[in-house]
C-alpha cells in the first residue's frame, strides 16, 4: 500500500494533474479534449495522464479510435484512510474536494 500511496500523493503534487482531475469530475473526456485548455503538447498531457493512471486516480480506455479518460472515484480512499490515521483529518468528502478544486483552479 505504501507504494500506491506514494504514487497518489506524487500525482496530486502537480497542479496540471489536479486540474485534469477537476475536469474529469464533470464527465469522461477524450484525451484531446483534456489537452485543449492546456498550453502544452499532447505528448506532455499524455505523460500527465500516465502518472494519474499509474496512481489509479483515472482509467483510460480506447473507444473506436479515441482514447477516453475516466475519474476513478474510490482512488483517494487509501490516502483518506492514511490521513485519518493521524486523528486530525476527517474522511475526504469528494463533493467538498470538487468544490475546493474548482475554487483553486479559477
């Protein structure tokens, strides 16, 4: 579990990846649609998506010729449990997390 937890926190450490997660809160998205708002290459976005996928925060699947990204809603459960172990954190409320991300990215 430690390696998985490290991957989750490493993935969340990058603002671009946090913004991608916020976008995927709305709905599944094609990789090209994920890349649209960013001023970076499709290859760079693909690397970010790879990090998010390796951390289990998103999944990717090919539908026809298009690769789609989907948020994995239970992916933060392990991080939440770990933080609760300190007794100072409540369980992560994903709705509140969504609101937080939306405010941070405006």
